C-alpha cells in the first residue's frame, strides 16, 4: 500500500439524513457505484483527502525508483538490467499518471513536489529501507509490489474516475513487476549457497517492513471509515494484511525460504494464517523520518529537482520565445 | 510503457532471416559473407567490429541508466530509461553475434561482464561520466547523429546478420536523435544559463566526437568486403546533421580538429575501469552463478 495514514478531516462519518442535499446526492451516487468526474461537485473533504492519498501514492512511485535504481548499474546480466530498467521506468510512468490524476483535483505537480521536498507530504515507509544485495531486487518485486497490488486491485473500482483509470493501468504493470521479483527470488533461492543466503536474508529484512506497508490496524479509525464511505479506500488495513500473508507464505514455502516469524501458524478456524504484529514503534520512527534511508531518499529527490531547475527553466524560456515569435508573425 | 518485448528479442538469427527475406537474393549465395566458412582475416575483423558496436551501446546504455530516478523531470526519467533500454537491447544483439562469429562459445553476457578494460572497444565519448544533464544530452546528440548514419549504412551490409540488427536498431536511433536534437536546440536557445551549460558541454565533448570517424585496418577489411562503411565516409552526413542543429541552438562549434582517441583499440579513460568494477561486480564476485 503506497498511501498510509491518510487523514480525512472527518470527526465522524455522517449518515445520509445528516447531510445537506448536495452532499447527500453525491453520497448516493457513490453508493450506487457511480464514478465521480473532475468537473462535478464534490465535498471539499473528499477532494482534499484524494489529493493527499493520490499525492502520497505518486510520491511513493517516484521515491520508489531509488531503492531499485540502486542496483540497475550492478544488474548481473543484460537481460536482468533491461528488465529492472523497464520496471523502474514503469514506476516513473505510474508517478506521472497519478500526478495527472491529482491535477484534475486542482493541485499542480510542482506544488505536490514542493510539499514532498519540504517534508509536508509523505511517501510509503517501505522505501526508507536499503537494498543491500541483488536478492533485494527479488524481494522488492515479490513482497513490496505484492503488497501494493493487494491495495491497488480493489482501488481500480474506486469512486473517483481519474484515480480508478490510473489504477487500472498501474495494476497491469504491477503484476508483471511482482512476477519478475518472484522470478529473481526463484533463481536466487535455487542457486549457489551464497545466492540462497542472499535470498533468505532479503526475506528476513523485508518481511515485516512489507507488513507495515498496510499501516496499523484501522478498524476503529474514523478516517478509514470516512474513506471507505467515499469508496477511496476499499478494505481495512487488517483485511489486506491478512490477505497478503495468506498469499505470500505458500510462495515462500515454494521457494524453500523461511518466513522470519515464529508466531506464524495456519489457523484452520479462520482459514488463514495467524502471524506476529510488526514492530509499530519502528514504523512510526520511519514515518517520522528516522528510517535507515529517509535522509538519502528525500535528499536524492531534492537534489534531482534542484539540479534540474536550469533544465526546466531553459525549456520554458524556449517555449516562451517560440510563442512570442508566433505572435510577432501574426501581428505583421 | 517500455518496449520490453522488442528489447528481449534476442534471436539474432530470426531477425537476420527476416531481413534476408526482405532483400533481393544475391546472384551467387555462396559469395555472401556471413555464411560459413568466413575468410579468417574477415572473421577476426568482424568480431572486432561487432564488439565495437556492442561496447558503444553497452557503455552508453549503462551511463544513461545511472540517471534512473535522478532526472530533471519525470518525463526525462522515462525518456532516458527508454533510450537506455534500447541500447542495452542492441548490445544483446551485437555482442551476441560477436560471440557467435568468434566461435569460442562466449555469450553476450560473457563479453559484457567478464572482459577487462583493455578488451573493451567503445569510443571514449560514451564512457565519459554523465556530468550535468546538459552534458549527458550533448554526448547523446553527438553519438546519435553518428549512430543513425552508421546504422543506415550497416542496414545495407553484405553480412545479413549485421544488416538485420542494423535495420531494427536504426529505427530506435532515429527516435533517439529526434529527442536529443530537439532538447539541444531548446536548451541552447533557452535561458542564458542553459545556453552556457550546453556550450560548456559541447566544448568538452567536441574533441571526443572525432574518434567516431577514425578508421583502421579492421575498418579497411570490412569496407572492402562491403560489411561495414569506412568510418570517415560518415563524417559529411554527420556534419550535415549536427552543424545546423547546433546553429539553431545558437551554440558555437569549437575550433580545432584535435580528436581524443584510443577506445576502439582498448586504450580508455580512467572512467571505464570504475564503471566496469560496478557493472561486473556480481559476475566477478560469484563466478559460475546463474541469475
């Protein structure tokens, strides 16, 4: 899940009877499964929450280029290099779709970037963990993209039209990403003892951070309840985390790897696994900026933005000159 | 978003077959180079030539991939990754064929990851560090303008496998040139700062462009056999592409004809060794592993 702890400004979720007529009509459209389009009326809270959520998701895509970009220049074969490049390029593309979706809500890409750089908007906690070996490229695809898909597949049916359409495109590519991650893990887990060690080590380091991607339990959260009423959140964090664990544990077994959780047990009654909670104090530290790579990740994005200012200014100046030249011709 | 299926098509033989089918049959197929047995001096020259082509695309593709996630705009992150992908894909063809013609059982990956610096045959231009984005773009533009002319000539090679690879790659190179030339013009004729940066890049890189047109005994053998053009023959067309674009970009072409050289003979800058140390790390640290 690339958007975590998204606030809604709501203090309680109101029933239809408590809403003014315009808002009630809006909520009824959502309840009927209709899509809301950019020019249509929407409550200010819905618009603001979507900007936070889509913006955070977009930021996660572009910051998410960095941990994998860390290994593009060290990819072990030409084919692996090409696949990883294509994957990281997809992530930039996802960022672009999502910034475009956010722009339909009245906020520009540049404004969102500035909020990110100022630390006023977040990106997913997972990208603050380091990628230390080639097996991490497998673990990121398998676990991180796997966790992201859990949330993104239902979001294809979200109520906001541009977000839903962006998500449909993104999901097609994410499932390819997850497969390529699992493919790397398969090679590593079935490889030399050193490769197998790297595979197990990657799983050990990424397992709990992947579970944290869904965020802390939100079954009692008013923000989650409001977002679910608006259909911009489709499942609770716990539901998605359970689904992820149930899907992933058999995959780890197939790889011959051990999930690093002594509390992991199949629970026949619930038809799913029992598992240990991640260390939520670590999660809140990472969110607060104290993860292993927060400084590097945000620093790299700020540097790219600042170093690129002359480039963007140059293109704009050229475009302005071209406009002036056309107007001069038209005036003759 | 990426053209992955294209990139991952590694079957040079199938490409060559389709290119051959599109060409008129030679009068006497036995005369056609590329069929066994190849004349030995020609075979050695061909391996050298294919290695030069593949190393150019490998090293430049690698340099471009260093920008991933660090570009000046999201559109550039996507665009530069696309070009890097094309170049890595072309590397798979060129080095794959080099290994095949060499006949010692080496695959493209063996050539890319298990040769040391003196065995690399790329021109110095492509191994230079990225510098600022303007530097990267200028290097790309000077290379693309050569690449298009070289591939266009190679698409008419008497060696059907070379012609097949070139026919596919030239389409990609056209797109690369269109993009780099467009940006050179817009940034040269942009702000004062963007012009200053593009001019500085041109001043540094111009003396590295000349190596693209220097021929040696290898080129003479291949030109004689109609396999590859004499490098010097590409200069006029390159000038005809590059100079008007630089003029439109309001940039001044440096005086002087000095050209840095050596890469095509395996004498490189200090930068290539560091690049290889990074690029080849896993293959070197874990010999025999498959990935």
